[in-house]
C-alpha cells in the first residue's frame, strides 16, 4: 500500500525545473543533424525523465519517417540521434 501512495504522490508533483529552454534544445539538435536532410526541421521539443534524469527529445514533424535527437538537460550533450523509419 505504501508503494501505491508513494507512486500516486510522485505523479502529482510539478515537473522539475529545466536547465535548458526548448529553443536551446532545438538549437543543439539542429547542430547535431547539420548537413543532413533533417537540418532545419527539428522543431518538436518534449522534456522527459529517462533513467532518472531530465532529457529533451527533439524530433521532426514529418509523416512516415523522421529524426529524433535526445539531449541531456543538465549537460546539453547529445545522448543519441535516431532516424525513425516509416512503414
């Protein structure tokens, strides 16, 4: 029961404060994909918790295929770049 109460309480807490803004994260992602077909298209920014740390996931607004760049919020370093394949 205690685990359930702790889990519910954690869900109600406000999101942690981000070190980077969405615009800064998009700029870092643009630099990571510079020279590729995805340059200039990295516009969708989402702040998430991954492995107990804050990360920005920046993606393209393309249908079928696209690119996703994950950035550590604290350091500003790119964790991974993944091309997303469509059907």
